[in-house]
C-alpha cells in the first residue's frame, strides 16, 4: 500500500518540473512531535521514518500494529494545483486557510488533506477506515504552524 501511495504522490508531482518554485526544505518529521501523533491517532512502534523521493519529502508514522497510521509529505507549492486537477472533489477546509482541502481517496482508501503555505504544499493522509477528518485537521493545524 505504501508503494502505491508513493506512486500517487509522485504522479501529483510529475509533469511540469520547470513550473515549480524553489523546493521546500522543511523536514516533514519535524512538523509534529511523536507525542502529538500518539495522542491523536495511537501508539507508535518507533520513531517516524523520513524519506526523500525526487522533489517530495515524506515522513511515515508507523503504529504498533505495523500499519502506517499517518503519512506527512512536504511538496513544492505547485503540488496543490496538481492535486486539484487530480481530485476535483476536494472539499475546502476553511479553518486551515484559503488553500486547504480534504478528500477521501477511494482508490487507496485514504483520507487526505492538502494545504499550501508559502513555497510548500503539506499533504497528510491516514487510512480511511481509522481516519477521522477532525483529527487529521488538528494535526495539520499544528504542522502548518511549524512549516
């Protein structure tokens, strides 16, 4: 499932490489504390795992049952524009600002949130079966404050 999600995010990034502004340098694992994640979605197995794929930086928080409980991505700002094209059913999340959206990704059974801040797009996802939009938005609010 994680590899499918990786392909999905890379698909959002593919295309107009030259259209991106400077890549964001934020470490997605620094945007939330372990305690914040555990308090919101459950006990973590270990420290979050960071990875960089092309122009995307990601951080996976793995739960004690070996599932990925939360994925946090920091993408170039244009990632939000591409997400809007990919997912026309995005729902605005006004509490997070004018450029924040949430949707249920039926294909991968995820609840995903996208928000742009400066030269970065924050993307966060949780499994839809265990995901709660209010919890995802609460974590996004904290992450955006640190982005």
